[in-house]
C-alpha cells in the first residue's frame, strides 16, 4: 500500500512539473507581450504532455567518444535524487515518518551536484566539462552559506524535522528568508545564476550532448528541485501565519514559483566572478552575523 501511494505521489509531482512549465511559458509570454502556447486544446493545457511525449520519442543519439555507462546513468541518478527529496516534505497522508527530514534534504541537495559534474565529464568534451565545473564551483560557494542557514533553522525550530516548523516557526525567521531565497536561486541554477546552462556562452552547458529521454530527465530534475524549494520555503517561513491548509500552502508556493519566473525575465546573468564574490564576501559574512544575532537572542 505504501509503495502504491508513493507511485501515485511521484506521478502527481511529475504532472505538477509538466504544468509548471506551461505556467512559466505563459508568464514569460505575458511579460514579453507574446501569446505563449495556445494551439493545443484550451489555452494550450495539453501542450506540456505533448512536449513530454515528443522528448521521450525522439531518437537518443549518443556521441561515439562518451563514457556510455556514466553518460546514461547521470540523468537517471539526478532524477531519482530529485524525486526522493520530496519524501522529506510533510503531507496529509504520511508515507514515512521523517524525524531528520531537514538534514536529509541538505544531504541529498549536496549530492545532487554530482549528477551535473559526471554529466559534463562523461561527455568527453571540454566545453561540457567547463559548464559542469562552473556549476560545481557555484554550488560549493553557495553551499557554505546554505549550510549555515540550515544549521540556524535547525536551532530555531529546535528539531531536525521540517514538520516541527508547523509549531515552531515565527515572524523572527523572516530575516533569514531573503538570503535563503538567493541561495535557492543559485542552488537551482536559475537566472541570474544559471552558469551551468549558459546558452549564450556554452551552447547549453553540461547537457549539450543530451537529447530525447536523457535531456527530459535533466529537465525534470531541475524543475522538481525548484518546486520542492518553493514548498520548503512555505513550510519553514510561513507556517506561523497559516494553519495546515493545503490550498493556502499551494498558493504561497505558487507565489514563490512565480517569483522565480519574474526574476528570470527581469535580470540578466551575473558575471561569474561577481557571483563568487557575492557568495564569499557578501552573503557568507551577512549569514554569520545573522547567526550570531539569533543565537544572542536565544541565549538572552
């Protein structure tokens, strides 16, 4: 029964990713005064499903010099991690009792960068490798800030579980939210921090050699982590404001997913050196100052 529930859970998550892509395309079209997908069914509602079918049916041509086993493994590895990380979010129907869900999220998020690294390395192309190495350097830089924030949140909610934020979250946590949001943008490789897929500089970064089903796995991984991050922000920082009402939670998560798209169409990409400087010289000192301030408040 648990296995069937988990399969249904995964299917609903993947469907939400499909329709989020339609949501994003419609918003970008609105911001740039275009129509967006509107030819398939009513206002293009079936477009994401047809795009998925098209990707999976495309011929998956494999370059001759790639490390084939790792080349095929890395997208599947990333997708599995992105699906498993959703276990940590509390739901109405309890699939697993997660007492260390916040710690598990942090561990899985740290491992996820390896799928990007081995994707670029297995292609045996220096341009793909450059894209993956840029992504790894970016993740290491922002992981230092993000890990400090996670430890601070653990101390504030007095638990290792995300579910504890239902009773322990407070308005005081709101000062952590801007830095958390910036780190989430960097961790999910979204504009203005999309250095792993800098199309104008690296064709498409680490995933240039991928097509068909392999490309769709990489695509799904990115959006699964993005949607998860929106729900995680809602659980950790806004449960003091709302009861455990599914509609309100989804509404706030959609607001943050809208913010991701809004930032995408508003800001251009950072220079890479500016990205690293902002992490080590701005965000990390600011996070450490917040850490000291919150600990002082707790002690007093």
